């Protein structure tokens, strides 16, 4: 799904976009979509106190492979507040089959996407970027409240009201092209764009070698997606 050309601007130069790149397959696919839509991409990743750094290694590989204009890794410590298995080593990461679809899982990091998007919005203003791309998904996901279309719509309103760009009529668009896709559809789309999924990591609890645990909810959704897409999963599991 191509972004509306009217939102890209017509200065003759490629429009700029900030793309949130976590190192996972969703964000790698979104970066490929933004590149295919001829955006000049600026990748943004966060070292936020997560329990492992393997995803940041993956993010750097993805950004390099897709030749982004710039890749910024921002240090932003969220671990001090705790409250999530991804930032607090005292909270174990649950297995995929332990997930209760009726409950927001303990792997939810409080307000993470709100914080990440706020930083991306500031950088987009400085760069003169017209779009922010992110890989949130509301179909095959873990039940996080900040991955839903309702959240994105409200943040879009915030971007319009709370920035100079928005007040001056140069709206920064929040683009989530995967929000209504299944993991199978995401993987199929990425493969059609040449995404090398062997560079990506979708695991909440990898080992020191960066190998995926194969047990967590994220690993379960990833593995299921590759199976349904009828293609090999290049993930290195423990």
C-alpha cells in the first residue's frame, strides 16, 4: 500500500521519513516499504534499558543493508521504572503458550510507543521529514494498547496540535502500513521487497550469542508467520 503521493511533497527531492527500527521483522518490513515508496529514510532505534542488546545489533545490520541516510540509536533508560519483563530482570519472560489473550502481557513496556513516537516526532521536525513510519500491528500481536489504530489516531492528533509543523499546516503523517496485516501477510510483503529476514531478531529473551529463545510470545508469532507464509524461518534459535 503506497503512501498517498499528495503527502510526499513536490520539491523535487525525495521526501524525508523517520522510520522506527527495532531490529525485528516488522520494522524491517516497514523500512523496506518506506524505501520502496521513495522516501529518504532516517532510521531511529532506542537503547531503552531492554534486557538484551541483540535487537540493536540487528537494527544496525538492517539499517546498513537498506542504506538509510542516517541511523540514530538513542539512549533512553526506561528500566529504572520497571513494570515489564523486557526491562526488569526480576520479571521472567513468559512462554508463548502462557499468554492470555484477554490480558495485557507483562512484556508490555509502559508507554513505550508514546515515548518513542514523541522522540521521532521531534527529530522529524528538525529534519523537515513529512512522515514517521512504524511497524505496530493490531492483528498478530501481543495485545499491547499502543499498537492499536485508536492509539495511532490520537497520536496523529497530538502531532498536529503539539508541533510547529502541525500548527503551520505542515502535518507530519504517522504511517503504520502493517497495522491490519497478519504476520503471514507481513512476511510475504517483505519478501516481495527483498527483505533479508536473517538479519532480524524477534525475541524477548535471546541468549548472549543473539539466538532466539523460541519460547516467548514474539518467537511464537514469528515462527507461526513463516509457517503460514510457506517459507523457511531463517531465525537462529537456541
